[in-house]
C-alpha cells in the first residue's frame, strides 16, 4: 500500500474505492523489449552452491555414506540433518524437469504405470524420468548419472496427498523404508492440539531414523539445526520483503530461482551465507534506485505454483509492460518464523502447520489481504494448476472475494506446474493484458 493510505481503505467495497481519483490513464505502453531477468551477481554463488549440493549427494550415494534421505519440500528436514542425513528433494527434481521443459517427455511413462494424467505433474514427470533412467542433472553435471538412491523416504502430507503416493511408489520400487507424518488440513487457527499431535509424530520418527542413519539422536544438535533454519528463513524473508520497496528490486520470477537454497539447504550454513550475500545485493539495488522492472507501473501478486517451463517468457512479457510481480505465496512458504531452537519439536510442528497450504479458506484470505497491504499490490494473478489442486486457490471463489473486499483486479490463469500441454500461451497473455488494462483504469491505491 502506498504511504498515506489508510489500511481501512482496503476493506472498502469496490464501488466506494472506484469513486477515488483515477490513475493516470495511459495506453498499455511498453511492449518495449526488456530483459526477462536482471541478473544478480549472487547467481554465480547459487551456481556453485547447486554444483556442490548435488556433487555431495552423488558422492554419498556412491560411497553409501553419509546416509541419504529423500524428503518432501516442507517435511521434517531439520530432524534429518540433525541425524546426519544428506537430504534430497524429489520436488526440486520435478521443478528442474519443468524448467527444462522435459516433463512432457516423461509424464506418459508414469501414466503407463497407472498414474492418471490429472495427478501432480511433478510426480509423473519425476517418476517417468526415473523409469527412463534419465535426469536433467546429467546435463548440468556430467559426473551425475542418476539421482541419489535413498536410504529412507520421509514425507509430510502438509502440502498434499500426492507426495505420499509419490514416495510410496519409490519405497516399493527401491525397497527403501517410508516414514512420515500425517498433517492436519484446512486449519483455521493453529492450536496447541494441532502442535502436540504433529510434535508427537515427529518424535516418533526418531527411533527408526536413528536405526537407519546409525547415529544417536542428539537434542542439542537438533536445536543447532533449527537455529540455522530459523536464521536462514529470516534472511530469505528479508530478501522477499525488500520487494515492498517502490520500485521493487526483485520479481517473483527472480525469487523462484533464488529460493533454491531456502529449500535445499534449510538448516545449514550454506543457506545463511547465500542469503546474506543476496540480501546485501538487493538492498544495494534499492540504495542505487535499480528496479527489477524498468519504469515499474504495475505491482502484481502471484498466487499458486510457478509455471516452471514459462518463467522466462512470463517474466519478459510482464517486464515489457512495466508490470512487476512483487510477491507470491509460493516463495513466502519457505519463511518459517515459528521455529524456536529452545523448543525444537513443537516449533517444527507449528511451522509445518502454519503453512498457507495447510490452512482454511478464511485463513488464506486473511493472509492474502495482509500481503496486499504489505507489498502495495494492485492486481493479483491466480494460477490454477491443473494437476495441483492443493496449491490452486481459485477454485472456491477466493479471487472474487478478494476483488470485492479490496477493490482489486484479479485474474485466473489456467496452466500447470510442469505439463505445458495444459497451458495456453495465447489465453494466458490475453488474460494478463486484460488484468493490466483493468489496473490502468483503476483508481490509484
Ligand atoms: S503441492 Fe502440488 S506440485 Fe507440490 S507435490 Fe503436491 S500436488 Fe505436486
């Protein structure tokens, strides 16, 4: 929200807001070529981090030490690290398949195994690639011929049920143990009952994980990992918060790339080192008046999953129209402010249950209203991902409710995380153009 605006304005009905002064009405100018991304110097460090991360996993898989755990992206990573596991994330591999636009080559292979074309395309592309014995890691790192074999697979159903079926398939195929926690869903307020139940499940994982890792559980070590995770989360959150500045120094598309250490290196020094450097760089952009999108005129919010194979195209399209996606639910989902080293199990349980994806529609609506205020959002894009209903929040009227409550244009685009056969470029760009036209006509916020 721009300075000087009263937060109550946001609750005014659209009709009342529309009586305000009109924004300068200008044609959708731009269309001038702009780079999709303004590269960050930290990208070199990111490249090195990724190379080191995958090389370490590859070496461990070959030497059979340290043990390798596969984990869901918002699963109990800290517990695994405290027990000496290296952690690999199949969802990250799914995103790599999407970004490399190879997912469509592999999805039919998983379909032939009985997975419907309608289930998570991370799952189907990842399993299809595994069956075919291929991975995009080989192209980036020729020494890596396959994803690292797991000693254990650990899931949390806090994000969706698909991860359980996904990991279950690998557990059967590779004859590896499958452990996990069953999450609450549609949570309105996170209560001590939710926390206690999740915490007990996390604690119950310790004995079997000790047996697999061969290491004795050490509560102090878990506290250290949780402290690192909390600090890394805070730094990542600070990076994202800089986008509240006008003009924003980074876009959602930048953040989707630079969030890799927040996912892969949670609970390690590597994440801290990376986000300290990135934070300095984005703050430097603010100090020097460098905008992620030159001539920023429109500030957008992205709700839902990225369309990995179209990140660059969408970033370039919006930049050429002086539109900056300044914030997203997705990138903020790896900011875990509930973590407390002094109370590791309960705080891990709380962090896992406070997640947006776990919450009720009303809680999600409150969260999005808050984000609109914090980041001065003027329009919202809801991505309805065909194979990811759990993270598509346009299906039960939320965009309309927000539009009515905030007097804010919203648009729903139909696509998918990985399966580009479910995405229409023409429809999407037309919808985005219409959104920007509505924003151009809207009163200044
Ligand atoms: S949240 Fe969506 S994209 Fe992620 S694993 Fe579940 S279904 Fe797949």
